[in-house]
C-alpha cells in the first residue's frame, strides 16, 4: 500500500479504538442492559429490519433459511450475514429470546415448512427500552458538540459512510432549508471553486459573488429576501437566492448545484421554490442574469417559464462571454 493509505489505516484504527472506548462497546452488556452487544444487534434487527429481499431469501435452503423467516422481513440467515454472526451462535441467541418470552414463532401460512418469527409484546417492550437507552447514551456523546457544529458532524458521518460503501448513505433525501450563519460564505466559496474548475473563470468571479453575498446580508428584508440551501442528508449540495429589487420585481441569483449531486432535480427544485415564493410575496416579475455557456441552468430557467430578454457580449472573469437577461412574469 502507499504511504497515504498506510497512514489512513492507522488513523481509522485509532478512531476505532477511541470510539469503541467512549461508547462502551467493550463493556459486558450494551447500554447497561441485560443484552450483550451481539444480542442487542439481533434484537434491533428483529424489531426494525424489513426488506423486500425476503421473498428471494425464502427460496434459500441454508442452515437457518429453512427454519425461520421474520414477519415482513428477512430470513434469519440474512440477519446472520448482515451482522456477520455465526449461524449456530445466532440460533442460540434466538432460542434464548424465545425462552425469555421475547419472540414467538408460528407456521408460515404461505409455506408450512417455515416458521414466522416476530417479537412478542414483551420483546417489543425490551426493544423500546434498549432503543431509549441507546438514544440517551448517544445524546450524551454529542453533548459537548456546539449547536452550530452539529451539521458538520452529521455531514462527516454521512460522508464517511458514503466513501466506505454504505448503501443507506446514497438514499438520503434532498431537502431545502433557509440559510443560516455561514451559508452565504459557503455559497461564495463553492460556486467560485466550481466555476473555476469547470469553466476556468478567474478570481474576479469570486469577487462578484462576494459582493452579491455581502449586499444580500446588508440589505436583507425578512419576508422579502430569501436564500435556500439544498441538503442531501446533512451535507449542503446547492443553493439559490431570491432578492428584492423593488416592491414589484425580484431577482433570482447565485443558483448552483454541487457536481456530486447533479441529476437529482435539485436545480429544478431550487428554481421552483424561488418562483413559488416570489409569487407568494406578491412580486409581479422575476428576473435573472446568466451566461450562455451555462447550458444546464438555462434549460432549467426555460422550462420554468423564463424568457430571454437580451444578450450582451462582455469580457469578464478572464473570458469572453455572452451575458443573458431572462424574465418571468408572475
């Protein structure tokens, strides 16, 4: 391995030791409950895991697949694979749960060779207590993290999962939220970097963005000016601004979507939000200025109903460009 990969391996192992210690994974039981870590993981799976793959799994003839399947969920063999638990060990855990009245099994009416496994009311209560304890301990874990850095921690966790192949991290819904402190600076930095990378624009473009952002903050009118940040999971992936020009006309500004989040309809959603809010505020016209090389953005504007009003050639940002003014009658 390269020196960089060796260093990363050491860093991950260091983090694993740190995290294992602070969350008590080396304790005899989890969250001071009656369950070991493995037993708790199985209980969570019994209570929460549901997968459409169960129909396919039901056709297996593995050690556990022929014995049990979970109601509306995977076969026990799937739990063994997902949790990387030895099948015989999982069987002992399931027998223990049954002996303590936490689970019940009955004949599957669809296939009488199989048994349907589910939690009893007692098992559901045990799971609820375990979940509450886990939530409590995790909340204590992040008590020292300032409120304004919670999104940073969430983003780091999501990114780590994404890079390490967690399929759940790829399914995070995209949400739009109002801007908060630091967002305008983020937009300036990210949009300047993106346009440098993709179009070769120089630092003059960053200066223009900074001026727009500063004007937005200085002249901000609550209920008349808006900025929306698109987030995927807890990571910002795009933005758009709606600013007043006067009582009747507003301007759409600084639309951008991160390269890693394109193709998800985020730009369309941001523009639609901007148009909808402009109408709700009573503006009669929405205008914007762009450049003809921004083909994807122009297509979004056109589909939203904007019409091209004028064009002008200009030398800006180190390039010869064609600026365009678009308008939408609301």
